[in-house]
């Protein structure tokens, strides 16, 4: 998935080696919003999952492949023209060849957007 120019990271805060908080701003002019949906843009759920993967890969300096997704809950629609700032709270649990990630995504005002638990296989 090409998310080039899709978002800009505004802040990155480490809680400890297993927690990360990232605030980012969506680019409402990105092509993805023209197709999802014309005149009523909504951030696709799959794009949110891709953002989590990219943030996790960057944090752990590794390449990942999603092995499973559990309890994926989309709690609010994200229209980038109304609210374009999101905060991703990530908690990591490392195992031998996998990395478990718990995510809670909110608008910067604290309103819930998404929650999920993901398991990634390390490729590098």
C-alpha cells in the first residue's frame, strides 16, 4: 500500500521500551480520500492498520508481516476535513519471531477511533 504523503508525524513519545505514542496529521488532499468516498471522505480501516504497521516497523527497525488481527474495533469515522489529528497509543510485547501490538487510536481530543490487537511476524 502506498501511503506516501498520507500523513505527517507531529510528535513521538516513548513511555518505555514497550510503549509508544504517536500524534500524526492526515493529509486530506491524499488520493485515498478521493476514492473512499468521493465528496464524503473517510479514513479506510485498512489504512489505519497500515499506519500501525509502519509506526511499529519504524520503532523496531524491522520488516513485519501481519500474522493476525484480533478484536479490531472501529469506533468512529474519521473525516480528514473535520478532524485530521490522530494519536496512536502502541504497546509492544516481543516474542521469539513475533511482535504483539495493542493499539488504541483516538482523536487528539481523546475521543476513541479504533482499538485492536495485532500479531506480526518478523521478516528481518
